[in-house]
């Protein structure tokens, strides 16, 4: 099994799916010759040609809308948004169109498209190259939202997203691209969308999170273990629709729940996770549900002092975990 | 001297069929207004005044292989592409059997996969990039169909118009974009919507030809859409066509256009009714007479009556059917 970067697992998933199914193609800004600004599509242009790795005009609503049209015809587009922060002009196409095409046509038409976008902070990206935008899409039935944390999950989930018969938003943490490495099987495999994954078994507290924060929690858990606290860590992986059973099971396991997101606190995904736990686990809880998130300011600033203040990190997660464990 | 339609290769039979389709659209539309005013259906959005543009264009396409992304007034277009008066009435009554949406969407939100009519929404102009995407898919798959999309002139201010036009122009895709200019975007007149003289002036910015033509003359519309279709099929790229016609009703059944249009302006547009103009043309050329006109109208009214009765009696979807088809599953119109 090869050890590879998170971004290379994403590239490999696209390459394998394009080899498997000639209806799969990529479109977006700079995805062709350049191979993407992060190099997520590196090598695909040379292997598959300009028709299947299509450099588009700089216009996000057209990238989404043209992709949606091709998906309605029966192709399997992967539409890349250069940064999740720049997806806003395409929101009408994604929410009003892609998410509703099956429903509004009474199952006559469908829209099997993947919207890939790098998100997340800690890269000196300031307000418009750092945001977590997933919550905007997370009350739109018809859409699925996937955020992998490991290279293994990234490959399996992206392949599943491409094969899915409905639109899938696939957010990739841009700091994880070359920071996170892991084993990735060379053979074909998919991971079921809609299923959370236990990344660490534990008895004392449960941490539920997703994306890069999974790694912060894993690091913090190792430190806590030295003090005798055992942390159970659930990686949501699909943040819409949520894996309610997986969340309830993980919460009941320890009765102490910490929810972590890099997004602003109010209105984020973990608020919904908290509601699921509150609705279903009241008599299993031994402490109030605890949330760790970014502050409610528009987005993270550029200056390193303020960026660090905004971002969660292993220390902040460890502090919250310890507080909960000692409750 | 031969008649105008013969000069562009249309037979007497062809133009009579166009007339019938225009009249069918008008009669279905008129019935929907009656049903609305009688309190039987909640909403109507009308094709009246634009039938010549719609039917002339639709006849210039191949209704057995081309794809269309119509907008909400396009009853004349979808009728030629295989949607029936019964289908339209089922949609008006929001009944389960409605092929557009199973009663989920308001009337005018067309969609029917078997006839290659893309499903549409209410935010305007979103269908234009979809038509471009289907054209891109066809080009990638080396198919010889073209796509045809329509919108109102007000909608040509939306970003999706410009982004979609540019994409089609850059990649020379087989798309026809037809703007049905009825001079009003609900209450706001053309000169408060569009800074250029014509919508078609915008074509040059996107590397495609643009023309403004008389939307009350189905033969003129046919001629231009046919030329654009031939260009597209030859791989020469997209075209923009602006048809100018009248909006003979209020924007919708919830609007009253007397509040913002002068009485003399409204009276004057009766002289531009495309059904009357085209009927007169057919009579001048000996293709239609009073007897045949009555026969056609009677035949259409039988169909409209049957469609109305059928749709009114048809069952609604069960309440809990609202839960179906959020994600892939079997059933429905699939």
C-alpha cells in the first residue's frame, strides 16, 4: 500500500474514475495545462486531453451551470471551484438547480455532478482564501456534502461521489493537501457516503468533528492518554445528510460530547450535531454538550496573530477535551 | 411571385401545422385563465402574443433529437416538442400525472425527459448554462443534436445570460439562444432594462451573430432559427436571436398590467396579435378560409375540453408523496 498526500489521493481518484468511465470529465479554472492552482488535476490533461480536462472561462456560475447541463444529459462532471470562498456566484445554480432537479421533475431528470472545492484556513489565506462554507449548503435536501479527513477516505469518498446519482459537494481542506499523509490502496474501492467513521476508540469522552480538525483531535487524544483519559473520536466524513445513528452511538458511548469545527460557531454544522445528541441522548449525557469553533467574526484575518486566534489547533482542542474529561 | 413561406422551403401543409400549433397554445392558455378566474387553478403565466416566435422557432428545430431549455411562457415550443394539451392541463391542476413535475411545480415550469425538454425552475436564466452544458456534452460525445434555449429580455440582464453566452462562444457550442422580447419585465419597460438599442447587440461581446427580428411573424422566426440551427450543426457555434413581440396578458394571473401600461398601448397591441396576423397571411395565400378556420378551431376546442375534464378529474399526489425523490430511488417519472 502506498503512502501518499491527501491531494494525491484526490488526483488518483479522479484519474481512476476517468479511466473507468469515459463520461467522467473535469471542468474549472486552470484545471487543464496548469493542473489546477493546487495541482489537484496534475497529469489529467496530458492523459485525457483538453476535452475531458476543460479549462473554463473565469465564471463560477457557468462552471456550475454548464456542468449541471452536462450532468442532466448523462455525463459525470467534476466541477472544480478554485477556492470554496469563490463558490458564491454559483450558489444559485447549486441550490436552486442541482439540488432540486430530481425533486422538481418528480424523478424524471437527475443531476450526477460533483462540485470540488478547497476550503479551510491556517494557510495565510485571509478572509477569502480560508473560509468554511459548508453550512451554507447543509440545509438543502437533494445535496450531499462530503469532507474527508484522510487520504484513504478522500480517494474512496471521491470515487463514491463521482458514481453517485445525485449532486455531491466535495470540500477538501487545503492545508491538509500536503500536510496529511496516509496509506492508500492501489486497488479500486469506494466509501459509502452518509457514514461517519470512528477514527479512535475511547471510553471517557467523545469528540465529533470533520476535516483537518480530526487530526487535531487525534493529536490531542494522544496527549490526554498520557494522563489517563481515553478519547473516542468520530469523523463525520459526510456532513449532510448527517449519520444520525453514528452520532447517537458515539455520544452514548461516553456520555460526554465535544463538537469541533473550524467554522464560525453560530449556525455551523456542529449545531445540528448538538441537536441530534440533545434529542436522542439526554439521559445518557454526563455533561453539557460542549462546542469548540471559530469566533463569530466574518472570517479569519491575514495577520498571523489574528489568524492563529481564529483557527482551532491541537492545543485548543486538547484544552477543551481536558475540560470535558474533568467535568 | 411565390409566397414568403415557399421561398424558405416551407409547404402549405407546414404553415398550416404551424398555425394549428399556435392556435392550440392560445386556446390552452385562454382556458387556463378561465379556470383561474373561476377559482379552479391558482396560477397562470401566459404565452399569449408570443406564439408566433415560439412555434416558428420550434418548427425550425428537430423535435426528435434536439434538446430544449424553455422558459415559462413557452407553451408553443413545448407543444411542438411533444407535450400534449392534457400534459399542460395536468400541470395547471397540479395533478400527480403531470409529466413536468407530478404537481410539484407551478405551471410553466416545463420539463419532460422523453421529449428532451430540460426541467426548469423559477429563478430566471439558470436554464441558459444548462443548454450550454447539454451542447458541450453533445459535442464531447460527437452527437449531431443542437440545444435551444429561450428567455425574456429582462432575464438577459442576469449573470447566467452573460456567463453562459460567453462559455458557448468560447467553445463554439451548438446552442441557439432566443430572447423573446415582449418589451416588459413584469412592469419595467425595455428602456429601463437594457442600455443598448437591442438585446441582440450583446451577441458581439460573445463572439456570435445576433439578430433582432419580428416575433409576430412565424415564417421570419423560422427562417432565422433554421439558419442558426444549420450553423450550429455545421460546428460554427452559437447564435443569439431576439424576437420582438407583444405581451398580450398581464405578467401572470397575479398581476394587473393596467397599473403600469397606458390604455392606448394595450389597445394597440391587438393589431399585432400573431394568431390574427398569421391567419390573415394564410387566407391571403389561399391556404386558410373561414370554413377551415372554424374546423381547426372546433377540433382544437374538443381537445382542450377533453384535456380540461381529464385533468380536473385526475387525482392529486398523496400528501406523503412530498417525501419522495429527494435522492435517487425508483418510481415517479423515472
